[in-house]
C-alpha cells in the first residue's frame, strides 16, 4: 500500500483504507493525513485523475466565497505550517489550543498542525474565560490561536498559565502580546517538509462535553480519527466522488473533525461550509436550495426546528442524503422531515472517544427510534454490570468488544487521568456510558446515559422515550426528563418543558393533564411524567446538549 521508503501513498486506493478498518491489513508504522492523503489528492488533481470540484467551498452568506482545490490547500497549509514552526516556535508534540469560528483559516490551521506534528486542541468560540483557563491549565498548551472576540478573555487569564508561550491572533489589527497571523502568513514560505509521524503518536485532544462532570481530555492518534473513518464514508455517509458535504457541527467538537475534515477528505469529497455565526433556519433552507449540497449533516435540534417551517416551497435540487448525530433523533421529527422533503434522515451514534459506533445506512430498513446497526468493524454488545452479554431485547450497558488489542480507531487515553481511562473498560469491553438494548435483528435502541435512567416503583424508564413522546405534542418545543424524589415510588418522572409560543398563555394545570394523557397514549402509561414544570429554557452544555444532571441535582436538593 505504501511505497517502500516513501512517505506518500502508492495509490489512493479506498479498498486499502477499508481493509485497515476491517483489520485485514495492519496500520502502517508511519502515517500523516496531510502528506499521505491530502497531498495524494493534490497529485491526482495534477494528473487529471480527480473531478474538478473544490476540496473546500466556504461561504459567509454575504457574498464572500472561498474555493480551494487540494493543490491550493496544500500550498496554503504549508505556509501556515511555517508560521507555527517559526516564529510561533512550536515543535512536534507541543500542544496548541485552536478556538475559531467557521472561517477558512480553521481548516488551514488544522492541516498545518498535522504537517508539523503539533497536537491540536479544538475549542468552541462559545468558551468563557474560565473555560479557556481550565483548558490551558489542564492541557499545558504552549500556544493558543483565536480571534479578536476571545482575545480579551485569554488576556484576562493568561498570567495564570505558565506553560503558555505564544498567542496567535487572527485579526487585521495588532494586539499587545499577540503575534498577528495575517502578517506572518503573508511573509511565510510555501516550502515545508512534512514532519514524519508514527501512526500511534498523538494528533489531537478533544475535551469531552462535560455533561456529567468536568471535561476530560480524550487523546487521538495520527491514524485513529483519520484512517478510522474509511468504512463510515461508505456505509453511513454513502460518499460518491462528486458529493458536496455540508456538516454544520461547531468547530470545537469531534463531529467537525469527522464530518468536515477527515471523512470527506479521506475520499476526496468537497467540504462545504457556511460560516453562519448564528443559527438561522431560513438561511439553512435557502442554502440547501441555492447550492449543490448533496450530503447534509446536522444535530437533531436543527431538524426539529426546520420541520416547523413550511418546506413545501423549498427545492433541494441536489440534496440526496441527510444525516444526524450527537444526540438521539426523535421519531416524530424523522417522520415529518420525510413527509415534507421525501428524504430519510440517517442517524449515526458515536462518541468522542471511539468515533462511529452504530448507524443507519442506505439499503437497510430504518426503524423509527433506533440508532441503526453496529458500525463495522465494531462488535457492539449489550452487557450487564459484570461484563456478560445480555439476551436480545434486554436493557444493559452499550459496549464494544475488544479482542486481542484495543482497536486502532479508539482514543489513546484520557490525558493525565489513568483512573478514568481504566474505568472506561470492563473486562473485554469498552463501556460507552450509555444504556440501551439490541433487538433480534441487531438494531440498537438508546435508553439514556447510565446515570439518567429513572427507576420508579421498580420500573426502569429512559428519559429519551418520554421526551420523544412529549415533542410529538404541538405545544412542546423542547423537553428534558429527569428523576424526582417521591415518598412512595422512590423516584418519579419529571418533565421540564419549553412551550411553543402559541401555547404559553394556556392554563398550566389543564395543559399538564393534557400532556400527561398524551404520553400515556404514545408510550407505556407508567412512563408518563407525574411532575411537570414549564420553563423558558433548558440548561445546556456549550455543544447544545441538555444538562440533565443539573436538573436532576436540582430536584434532589444537591444544588
């Protein structure tokens, strides 16, 4: 597969990528996504062996547009690599925190970090000063890269970060104590020799979302995320050479790396980006109608919002494949999207630590509410607390079997947290921390996080099923379900509900009874929320996931 003594692919043969994923071929000793994949596509462009579609297609909705071929991506990212090496002074293995919105430079800096062997730590632009402080101190990062918006917050805490040596600013203006990216980029050479990296050396660190505790640092290698997505590109993403992929994920999360960098570029597919600083459903629909996007991926929250609009006037001329992930998809949303657009939504279930775990794929039946079937090559099972595989239909911990050794596409470790790393494994299984069941046909069904499951009068109740029932009611815009103490049943289901504006003036007692009856009709009667509280908003993590733990603690008097 590799040329002897060379650092580049002998050929960009996707069957070789897939064979590595299926463990039929060994992971190469040395691998670098920039030189071994991106530069390979660049060479194919020069040789006329790739379609003349851009590698990156970026718009801002206000007329500005950027289109880069793989050759241009290589040229520009080598200049950025030289900026990181000198004068930023970053060396192989050094850590740098990258906090930028969806601007083209984010992609250049990611590729440049891979070229230099710098370990990149993405962060969402929504981070506060205290969030940045925690990440700098925990990671001991030597460099931080951001823009004018977050620079003041960084300055306010940087004196407490002795490891931080360099601050690089994306700005047209100068700022004391910061290097200016534009100035350095303009002066940088485009000649750069890619750093030789072993496949098992660290490439990136993601801070977990912090839904149930302080964020942990999940470390991935040069090959785990990049090479580990070859089968997902075939089975879930259903990529074709001419595809244009729009993944709406925030730049701070692993989904951006998976869906906006590695998965599409591994197969030479165009990455489409709309900068969209604020969520605007009308703009999303307009973009899908105006641009030839073939593959669209976004969180269930986005689809929940879009189906509330009249989609009959939208003409998605090129859109053929819709995807979602990050949280479970409510069945009602899938039904509404299908009825209005004629398109299915293919849900994928994965984690920062291990990538894609299960998914729905074209050619297979979509079961409403299911997360699909295990993603090759993972052997996904439902196990009990002692590591025994449970019979089909029984609820337990969703786990991935580990055979002779840990799969190469797993995270390496939680940095500086050996105890948490060890706790993620139980015997021959990696424990996802999610509860679920598997039906007779091998489809996975999500119940909830391990600490979210409600046990009421001996019944085990998953919050997601109740939330899905509630959202089918026209009065409910959003809901979160947690346990609440009860003197008789031990704990009962409580629903925190955000109402659709048209229903906010309704009598709360009458509406509560109506919603309770609705849940009894839609799902098992014992699952209905015995307590209901109407709220204006729900607490969420920076990534937009509902903080059920905060609501649960509030109910049990732990706050």
